[in-house]
C-alpha cells in the first residue's frame, strides 16, 4: 500500500468516526492560570518574604558601602597631608605607606561587597524560582483534580500566549471557566488581612 493510499484510508476512517465523536460531545473548561497564580495568598506571602530578604541584602550592602566611603574620606585626608611641602621625607614615606595600605583595604572591601551581593542575590533568585515553581505545581495539580472530578475532557489555560504574544485560545464554544471556583478553593485557608503597617 502506497503512502497516498494510506492517507486516503485514514481520511475515510476519520470521516466515518466524526459523527460518533460529535454525538459524544467533548466537555471543555478554561482557566486563567495567571490570575490563579497572582491572586493566590501563598504567592503574595512568598513575594513579601522575598522582598524582606532583598531589603536585608540591600541594607547589608549599604553598611559595607558606608565603611568604604569612610576609607575614601581617610584617603582624601592622607592625600592632602602628602601634598604638604613642609613634610619631612621620612614622614612622607610613612604617610605614603599608610595611603597604599588603605587603598588596598578599600579595593578588597569593595571586591568582597560585590561578591557578597552577587552570591546573596543569586541564592535568593534560586529560592524564589523554587518557591514559585512549587506554587505553580500546586495550582496545576488542583486544576487537574478539578478536571477529573468534573469529568472535563480538556482544560485550556486562557492566559497562555504564543511566541508572538497572541493568546493560544482565541475562542471556545460552550467552555466553562473554572478560574473563580479554583481561586476560592486556593484562598479558603488564607490568613485574615492585617491593617496597613501591621504585622
């Protein structure tokens, strides 16, 4: 049998199977995964936790910068002293040695600060990715469980975009949007909101 004959045979089988598929109507639902993710209380809690950690890193960086600025002020003072023509050669050598040591100390402190910043930010980003991945997996599992319990054949993410930033799902006839019910389920154990500025 040639490829052409196989294609015609397959088309014939599909043609006769279509009426049977139409009688057994597909049950389709849509869900907005982006809304579920953004409005899930655990996502907001994780984001707040990450913001606090990022603020601590920035505070530590600022403290290190303050120490480096202090050294720069000392170096400026030493430079002024070195420019004094009335200084003896011996005193100039002492000051110059001190100037060199403080310059090296400043370079080392700045290198250490940069390395600290990179290390801590990388670790925090990895932690954030893991947390968000875990939350997305939890949401995906909930969608899957709902699809099974409500006997849906397909559940489409209506927030999904193609590479050209066009929604994958442009139209669905008779599809049920299950986003609202799932959002309620996700947030049923959410802690009570605290007043602004309170913990």
